[in-house]
C-alpha cells in the first residue's frame, strides 16, 4: 500500500468527516476530532477469544449442543447457551453468579431428593 503524506491524510479525514451526518459529526466532536482516526484497523473479532481449555465460544457451544438431541432444544435455548458461554469466557460477574447459583441449586435438589444424578 502506498504511503500518503500527513497533509493528504488530513484532507481525506476532513472529506470523510464532512460527508457524515450532522449527528455522527457531533458524536465525533464530543470525543475529540483530533483523537478520531477513520483509518484505524478493525479490532479482532470476539470469536477469537478462548477459554482456559483453548476453545472458542463457538466450539464450546457446538460441543455442548452435540450432547443434546434436536428435540431437546430450541433456537432460544441455543441463543441462551451462546450468551451464557460468552459471559463465562469474558468472566462477566452476572454470568458467574448465574453459573454458581445453578450449581448450588442442582446440589440442593440432589440433597433433598428431587433430582436423580445424570449419568
């Protein structure tokens, strides 16, 4: 890729800015025009994040859903699994809390004789 001069880059930046809607311009000005870089490289997608087992969210979800028959889950169930998996991988307190509660509740049901352990 050809290197452009700082003057040419500034002209391009100004042209991009002026072609935007006034609402988007206000958003950029609020954060600081000089800090805005319309040429920056995109960030890595979230799918690249991995857990301690070196699996991506997509891999974990696929492996889990393969343990279920198609009759056992719906699209909403699959979305819930994905959202929960993403929350756990990102170490989000909300999902950690739900995870720990689910483990605790299952153990409570077992102790009180409401649930048989699964094989």
